[in-house]
C-alpha cells in the first residue's frame, strides 16, 4: 500500500471516530508504530489533527482539508496535464481574476473550473478555453482579440498585447516550451513568447506550470524571468540548481 493511500484511510477513520490510537493503526495497516507516528506528524503540520497521548484527535474544521487531501491521492492516477490542472485549480479563489494562456494545461483548468462551478473571471487568448467556458454562467469570460494564429488556436501579436495591457488579474497561469536557470521561461516562437510575457505582466502573481518535457528542451526565445514567477507547479522533481534558486528567492514550489 502506498503511503498516501494509507494516510487517506487513516484520515477516513479519524473522520468517523474523531480520535485514534497509534497502536490500533499499527495493527490495522500492519506497519510499525513509528511509521504511523510519521503519518500523524504530517497531519499535525498540516493542521488536521492535535496529537494526544498515544494517538491523535481530529481538529475542528478538518472536513475541508480532508477533501483536498483526497483529491491529491486521486491525482496520482491522472495524466501530467490533469494533475497540474487539479493542483492549480485548488489554489484558485472564488471571485478572483485569472489569465489562462494557450496551452492544454489551460484547457484542462477551464474544464475543472466548469466542473466545480467556480465563480471566477477568466482572461484568455486561447480559442479552446473560450469554447469550453462560453456557456458557463459562473464564469465572466474576457476574450483577448488580435490576430488568430491557426497553428496554436490562439490570438497573438500586437493587437492582442495592446488589449491585454489595459487589464488586471490576480493570477496568470503560464505554460512553456522550456524552463532552465540560465534562460528562464522560454518559447520557440517570438510572437507567442511576447504575448505570454504581456499576459504575465498584467497579473499580481505568475503561476508557472511545468512537466518533464520542459526540462528536456529549451525554447529559443525568453518570455519570462524566473524572478517574475510567484509559484511553480511541477509534475516532476525540479533540477537541484533550479529548486535551490527558487527557495532562495522565496518562490513557492508545489509538486503534483
């Protein structure tokens, strides 16, 4: 049994019983008491339980945290794009304004926003996102105009950038071709890179979504400096030099 699966079952038991003993859990899952204590320490750090003598007690307001934890467990069985989208959507606040770029990650985020019925404003230059959210009543949709690039299915170029400059957002969710310490966030197309740079600039926070392929290939055009990023969501462990730099710059990292 995976650690996350065991932890989910422990939380389910706590949800029912409100308190539980280490010795009891050790017998149920056939693992050492120390393994169970490590699980409980994790829950304590996350504010889910209060440790008691020989066990733990459920903390008030736990149900919401449990729902998030359960989603994280289920995310293990999704594709990279789906896992990224699920993790990012959990960080989106009701009533906020977000920017979605022209990527499959953005499309998946749009699907999950629709599925969860989140009340939100979405700014996007991606035709597929527009089509996905067009009939969603909870979403105020702002479509970026400009030249339609049929290859990427998005509006790019000077007209799109001028339109975006007059907008403001809480978060810009950006994907990329490449990500490295030397070049930052990169794309292969100059106009696409320039448009993403403008999309990122109108937001208070830039959220970068990266997958394994983004470290195997570097784009030729830099579009965003690493220092401009607020949050990195990644499906793989970041290269040590990047991870160290992000921590040093107080840029948050979320593995999913």
